[in-house]
């Protein structure tokens, strides 16, 4: 469970909890794939991929693009 940053703050940034779930899970998958391509079995930061994704969303590094 993600406690920091708060879920409500993350959902507000993404527009809804559903959007947060979709974006965070996609970003976490990208983080895992990138780490595996670099030859790592764990992330170099020792954080869980979903935690890393949530922090990136909170910091504004990950946004939703509308097509």
C-alpha cells in the first residue's frame, strides 16, 4: 500500500483513482522492464516499482497525454 505520497494527492493529480491505477501500473511495468534490460534483478534504488512510479507521478515526472 502506498502511504507516501498520499493516494488522494496522487489521484487528484491524475484526475481519478482509476486513472492513477492505470498510469501507475503502466509506469511500474516500464520501470521493471528497464531494470531487467539493464541486467538487474532488483531496482538499483531498492524501492518497489509501484512506489517508484507513485513518487514520479507525485513529482510531476509522469503525466497523462491526451491524443
